[in-house]
C-alpha cells in the first residue's frame, strides 16, 4: 500500500494544532462537498480522502501512531509485539536496538509480515483481518438526531449509534468489526459511508440550514405572526410591517447540530417569498385601486 500523506491532503504542516486541523478540514470539506459538486466523481473522491485524513489527524492517539509508523500506523501494536518477539529470538543480535528505525524499516518489516514470503517463524505471525465497507442511507431528518441502527455484516448484526450532524459522504470507522484475523490476529475494521439525501424544502450547508417561507401580502404589508415548520418542530416568528420580498431572517441556533458537539447548532436562514393574492373579487380590486390612488 502506498504512503498517503494526510498532512498534505489537508494542506497543513506536521506541527499543526488541533484547531488548524479542524479549520483546514472544514475549508476543504466545504469546497469538495458532494452537495456542491453533484455528479463530480473527483470531488467525491477528494471529499472521502479529506474525511479519512481528518479521522486520523483529529484523534491524538491515531495521529501519534501515524506520525511514528506512517502508512503502517494501523498495525502499530502488531509491530511492537512482533519486534519484541524478534528481539527475544535474535538474542544478542537485537540487544543493540535503539528504537531508531526509519519508516523504510517499518515498511520492510510489514511487507514481510503481511505480504507473505517469510521464514518458518513468519508463518506463526498474527495477520490482521480484512477491512469491510458499507453504506448507510439517511434523510436529513434522520441525520438531525442521534439514533441507533442495526447493520448486518458478515452474518452478524451490529447495533451502532449514529451521532447527530453526520454529513453526506462522511466516513466513520467501527474498530474490530471487519473480517476475522488469522492466527489470533486482530479483526479488521468496518468503514461506513453515509449518504444523506437532500430535503425537499430545506438546504443544508455544513451546519447551517436554508429555507424559503411564503408570506401572504397582507402580513407582509401590515406585519403579524406566522408559524413555520423546522426540523426540530414548529417555530413562531414575528413579521415586521412592510417586509419586502426576498427579506432574509436568521434564526441563531436553529440550524443543524454540530457533529459530536452536544448542544451546538448552526443557524437557520429564512428567505421570505411574498405571495400575491389571486382570484380577487371586484370589490377587492376596487380597494386595491383606491389604495393605489391614495399613494
């Protein structure tokens, strides 16, 4: 497997802070988000790579292993165990080990460990199981709230918790739920890609929601109170007199939940669309005519 430079994917230095990693991820995720690049396979692939890089670098434990072992970071524990065994087997030959092996040394070791062709001892090596991939389809309402789902993987049912705020195209890893290991080796992992369908009347961009609400002419002119539907239930709004068509109203904290950030939400932006009355009676037309003359 070729080395994948997660730092390069996110466009950051190896010394980047957690905040810098988060900002870089958000910027690139916004650029390559599938909703903004429909039918663009390159953008979808980039989005998946960005998610994968963020999954590793945003986790301090995974990042430390990645920094030390590079492309073989997921096998770090197997490497350490195997190295200790080799030290015992080699006796005095390994007594001078200083822990200063290069990434090439790690790669050579893993090629012999996982790529076949070793000695009689390597036949006793513990092999990691195969990784599995699957896809879960959600609508925007499903993705709005934390909930549980049961998956059937390799004949076994796995009940998982899907956190609120999951994004379209996002990939998460369920450790140890892939294929079984060989010779007592660890199981592979399960990678789940989420496909979140568009909502008929609400558009999502990161954690913010956008919708259009029809406003009758009389309320727009005179003001009043209306009730609108949101993903979290009904909300009452006060409409200012003389509200113009296309007026935008921002409801702070009424947007989409922030992934794995309890109690944090984006905003909901409403655009008013003034609805002109139709099928007016002659009397109603006369009143509008009188109003026009008075202006």
